[in-house]
């Protein structure tokens, strides 16, 4: 889709729903100064055309006991397409890896890993991440505090 396919009302809908995904259509309409019917039609179109790909609950990781975050730089031993596909598939199957980004730079991937504590992270690194296909080396950066996370204000 081209950026020109959406207008300021659509952008407002996306911005608001990114922060408050459970907002009712009536409340959303009031926030963007449109009536309910056109707002609902726009919302359905944004979903249908793939601008909105889903909805999710934001959870309190501290209450769930998994608020330890580490960022892991990963260097691969092989960066041919077949190796990248194998690594990507294995990452998707590893629940502790919350995010994975291919990086252009001194390493190949940056992972965001969530765990209970440093001991739990160490086990995840040894038993899950280090054995992913084609991993040559890793370097860990431990987050001391989350200032802003996805969906955060």
C-alpha cells in the first residue's frame, strides 16, 4: 500500500489505536471528530488493507515474573540465504525471544530476550540462543530500566 492511500483521519485512528487498542468505535469517532459510521468503515478498511494487522494485550511483566530484559547481539557463521532462513525460523520458535531484528553493521541480529532474572537468562542463552542455527558468537547487554516499551506512554 502507498502512504498516499491513507489520510489524516486514518493516521489519527492508527495513532490512537496503537495506544488504546480496546477503544470503542464511538469513543474513537469522538476523538477524531467523525461520526461513528464513517469511523467504523475506515477502521474496517484499515484492517482489510493490512494497515492494522492485529490487536494485543499489554501485560505487566513484573507481575508475571519476567521483567528481566537483555539485548543480544548475534553474529552468524554463515549469512547465505538458507542459513538466514534457518536462523529466522528457529528464532520464531523460541518464546523467550520477544523481538529479533536483522542488523546492518558489526553483527547480524539483535534480539530482545525476556526472562525472570539473570540466572534464568544465562540458562536461556546457553540452552536456547547459543544453539540456534549458525550462531558463531553472542554479546549481551542487560537493560537496567525500561523507560519506554511498545505500547508504553
